[in-house]
C-alpha cells in the first residue's frame, strides 16, 4: 500500500468520480483507476461500487476512509515539518561559549544570524571550556566556542581554530598606565595588584603559569570573579587584570596595554562532536559565524581570524 494510492482513493471519495479525480490530481484516468485497483487487490476487498456512473464507498471503503485521511495528514505534516527545518523556517541552536566570547564575539554573530533566521530559537550556555566540552559530549550543545587546550580536545570532539587572540593588561583609562613603555614586560606585574579570575577559569591558569615562568608569584587585590566582575573590579580601581583583548572593545573606561613579545596568546576554536551531522539550524549558525570572521567582523587589535 502506497501513499500515492491512498491519495488517489481520497480524491475519488471527494469527487465521487474517477475522471474528475484524475483531472484534479493531474494524471490520466486509466492511471488513477489502475492504482485504485491495485490498492483494492492489496487490501483484498473492493473499495467502491460503480452503479450507473455513480461511485459510492463499500463497507471496506468506509473503513479505510478515516485511516487513509489520517495517514495522508500525518505524511503531509511530516513533510511540512522537515521542510520547515531544512528551509530554516523553524528549529533551534544550542551554542556554548566562554564568558569572554559571550560578551564580545557572540552578540555580533547572533545579531546577524537572527536577522537572517528570525524563527530559529537560540539557546546560549556560558561556561568554561572544560564544562562546554563536557556539555558537547553530553549532547546538550550543538556547537561550542572554546579556548583550545594545548593538549588538544577530547578525541570524541573536533575543534577547528577560528581566532588567535592576545591577552592584554586592562587598567583604568584615566589613571597612570601600568608601564611607561608602549608595551609592558610581564615581570612588571610583580608589583601590580592583580584582579584574578576564579579557580578553574582558563585565563587564571594561563596567567599563573606565565608568572611562574617569569620567576614570580603575583599579588592579588581581589580574586574569584567571572569576566564581567573582573572588568568591573578593574574599572573600580582595585587593580589590573590580564584579559583577552576582545573583551575591552565596549569598555571605554578601561585601557589595554599589550605585553612585550612574545606576549601571551590563546586560540579560540569552534568545537562539535566528531563525525556527527549538525542540525540544519546549527550548520547555518556555524556558517554565519565563519562568514562574520571572513568578511571582517569587527576584531580589535591583537585578534586575528584563522
């Protein structure tokens, strides 16, 4: 039994005429009659009585009618639902990003994506790269913007580098700079009070390791905050902080001082589950993100698209 045969059956029911049903469906009358006959053979019973040109349903036809109507309605609904998703008229994307990217790159990307796909639901999870990777593995995210770890990501994930970003020293713009030179030597932070991120934060670990290699232990003015809190503490004059240059784009109260070469850099990667097929909406967001970077989406000094 085929859906097309059921459509022919329903057309005959509605028109009470084989020729009119064929005209409605745009097929020849013999073709329609043959398919209805094949359906009757498959079911083992006649569906119509033909008396002097009048077409009426048999008992078998009456039994089939509500079932055929429901099957065709379900098939049409399934087709429409899939076409809406494929055509990006609806769907959802679950994106994860680190706090620094949520406050810099992500809003600009989502603004462009929303303009192109207003009916796609967007869900954003903010967290550490480690937590976001775990969320990908747990299938609670489609995509994640993470800081690429030196040791690489979990083998079940794949991460494509998209940005190379420098860390800079953030300080209050209307106060004396942390160095008299255009660039700051890392060792100059030895005597600077640092505003430090909470334990487990990617930048905290990178900063502490760099200071250790430079031969000193930094002095904390305050520690334990997320990105917005750290920047607010610096704006309040509590100390300076090593932050990704991108987060200072919309912070006019803060100054960015670059580090002396070789400086400190990190790589931002777009991660997803390995060998998984992205939902259409997530693939569209991925393409939108890459297009934003390729077409010169606003990137501050020290940030380079890969």
